[in-house]
C-alpha cells in the first residue's frame, strides 16, 4: 500500500497458511507460482482510469494457499478476484496490570498510555493494552458466507487469488447529477 500511495507499481504477495507450520515442500512451488504471477502482472498491467497512477491499476494483492495441490503437476488454479468486504473486531485488549514475560522482566504489553497526575498525592494509573486482534471471522469465515469470486472465496476453494486494488482513502461514489450546482449545508 505504501509504495502504491507513492504512485509506484505495487504487488503484495501473501501465503494463506492452513497448517502451522506449513510443510517445507510447499514453499518452493509457492515461490515459483508467485514469481510467475508477478511476472505476468508486471508485463500485462491492468488499466484503471480513476486510480492514483494515470490509466493504471494502483496495486495487486496476490494470495497463494499453502496446500498440497501446489505439489501436483497442475498446481493450483489462479482466479481474478474481488476484495472481500471485511471489517475487524477489536485490535487491542485492555489488561489490568502489566504482565511480565517469565525470565525477562519485560512486559508483553504493546503500549501504555499514562496521564500525568493532577497533584503529587495522586498515583499514576497507566492504561495498558495488549495486541489481541479479534479477527476470527476473517481467518475462519463460514465458507457459505463468502461472496463468489472474492479473494477469500478463492483461497477457501484452493485457488490463488489475484485482486486489482485502488489505493485510496476515498469518498463513496455519488452521482454527480445529484450534486451539480448545489451547495449542501449541514446543520447541527
């Protein structure tokens, strides 16, 4: 995303892991498949007239499933996909006291935020949060709930996914005819 926001051609590759750790035999064919996909995309870059790069797709997301079919002569199928609309649950969990990692004396808290006391007799009480994302539905979705031809649908059906994306913090689409020549005011 960073390089595409800098108007550079960008391809992100990730491996979908179903068995942790994945068998070492899967890595070489996965790397070779990733290189073939990247080479194809680079030499056949798609068009998009509304992205950051004039006339070009901003970036591609490539996901390769780490599954036994990588070892077969045929390999895994590659699907052009759309992005699964998703959202995350909470990303941090509040922890009441700072736990220590055994033997290190170090905290496993991701970050702490403290406010200075208003007076010297007040004690500082840090707010501690631990990185603890609630992404279970994203990692283990109900397969029936996945939109057909989405990236997650492809991965859960044993296919590599290639998804063209637009790097934008964008406004939702609206019909210009609704807004032409009008000033809209917001009253509170």
